[in-house]
C-alpha cells in the first residue's frame, strides 16, 4: 500500500524518522492528562470503572502535575495509553474538585471538566438538602443533575432522588458517583431530557439549569437550558421546589410565588435559589458556615449619615439580596453614600452579616498623601477595598507601597462619602 502523504514519517507506528533518527515520544501520541477520550467519553469512563482502571486511579491519585509526563511514560509500558491518559486526567480533576467537594469524596468520585466547574459546593448542597428535609421532603426529582453533587447531599439527608441529565457521559458519571459513595439505593440516575420527565410522583423538584453556553456565562434567565420560565412552571406543579439560579439575577425576574435566597460560603457569593412551597415574596441572605440567615423585613433605604468610628462591609449575599437596610438597622448605622453599600456607625456591634473596621483616618483621594501616611505608620501589608471608585487596587498598592517592609498592616477603602471621592484608612475591629 502506498504511504499516506498526510502522515509525516515521525507520526508512523514505529520510533524511527525517515532520516534514521530516533524519535522519543509517548505511545500513540495521546494527551498526557485527557480527562476522558473526546471520541468515546462514555467508553473511557467505563474503562476507569474496571478493576484495571480503578487500580490505575489509585496509583496516580497523588501525582503532581509536574510529574505527569514521567508517570505517563512509565505506566504506558504496562497499560493502554488511552486508559493512562484518562486516569491521569481524572486524578487532576479529583484534585481540583477537592476544594469544592472535600478530599474524602473527591478522591472516590468521577468527573468531567464541566462537572467540576459547574458542580455545587458541598457545603451549599448540604444546606439546601437540610432545608428540603426540614420541609418533610422524602422524594425528589433532581433535574439537570450534572455529576450528582446535589443528589449526593440529598441522599445523605435521607431523601430518595431521581437524578436526570440528558448528557450520556454526565449521567454515567452521576451513576458512578452514587455507587462510589454507597448511595445507589437512594439515587436513581436516568439519562433523559428533563422536559420529558413526569415529576408528579415526587414530593419536590430541584432544577439546576445550564447557565453556560459556547460563549461563556448566560445572564438572560430565559436563555438558560431549560429556560427559567419552564423551570418555574415545573416548580409550581410540585408541593415543594428549589431552582438554582445565578446570583446576579435581577430581582424583577423573581416570580411572586417564590422565596429568593442568596447564599455565600466563606464570604464568597455562590448562588441564588428560588424556593416554592415556603414563604412567597420572602428575600433572605444565608451565610455559610453557620448557617446564618438574614430575613428581609421590607425596610426603606438606610439614611446617609456622617462617618462614624466604624465602617461595616456587608457580606456579598446581603448586598445581592438587597438587605443592606436590615444590616444598617441592626447596627443602628447609616450609609456613607446613598449609592455605596458601606454602613457606618459609632459603636462596635458584632454581626455575622458584615465585617467591621475601625477607621483611623479620612483623606481626600491622593496617592502621595496615602503613601506618606503609610510610611509614617510603618505599614508593610495593605489591603485595598473599593466601591464607587475607578482606581484599580493593585495599581494603587504598587504606587503607595513600592517596596513593602513595614511591620504593621492596614486596610484602605476607596469610596465616596456624601458624593466625594475619599480614602478611609483603618483595620479590622
């Protein structure tokens, strides 16, 4: 047979190029750490579930990314190249997932790249599952289940789950995860279009629509897959329901039948949830760990008042939920500016919903004056926070602390006070 002109000599099945030089390369030229074979991802996942695949996963579990090439070269002498690539890729995904799901679960679970990126943080999933269990839910249809993170939390809360996803490899991963964590008796995984699923036999529905497309994040709720309107209609047909949505959803998009909850974990806003069958019209902010839950009371906007001794920075979930007024009222404080979510007060009052800072200096915005003040205070570590300012924190830090060496730390707020650009210097109270 004539040689294929599309193949260079160095890409033939042997290790010798046309010129006679030895070519050192990995067998089959497979990617070192492909998470799953793009041509047959379901087959690749099935291979990882075999005794050989599981043993290989155990062997590469703690592989440092810098060592992957050497490890792959060694293992491909005894195992199929594609299986080695899949195992190394899965090990990398498990390492990434540990921050979200905990190392104990992540090291036993199976992931896709999208599954790691889009899965719910374990603490958030556990909070939601606990709320559903408190509502008396014993069975639930988890629509758009992904790799099964929420289904796992629900099952651990004693809830029987039907987990549905239309993507074959994602559904296969969810099924493998239920089995790996000993929850297969409580989690039934079904590969199907969620719009074809009859949810009537279940006490509750949970929907996590896809909010990413080919061009990144999707901000229009009607562009979710499935659309928010379909999810709401499905939720209204069930005794209880929870819909996971982006935390930046406009408040006017929240249906009147729903309770809206914004959730943060460790100070980072993670998601918003629309609850049905609870308290229609309620808005709340929930902070994890805790949980600490701030309920909206329908308060008017806080008053603007002069700078006090303390400035409070509300948690991001509080801000997203539009509950700064509730925090200000509880602190007997007011706003520095009617467009900025910083609360100020004269007394230090502990609250889980805001971080307090004691303010030592107030200056009009001037980098040279700030640099001189920091030198005088022997500040070597500077935290820069901003709201209502166009200045980039890193740029300012480089200007005012070009060679940090002081023994003290400080926080500077770049903001507006009664409309005027202002710098506030202080430290956590």
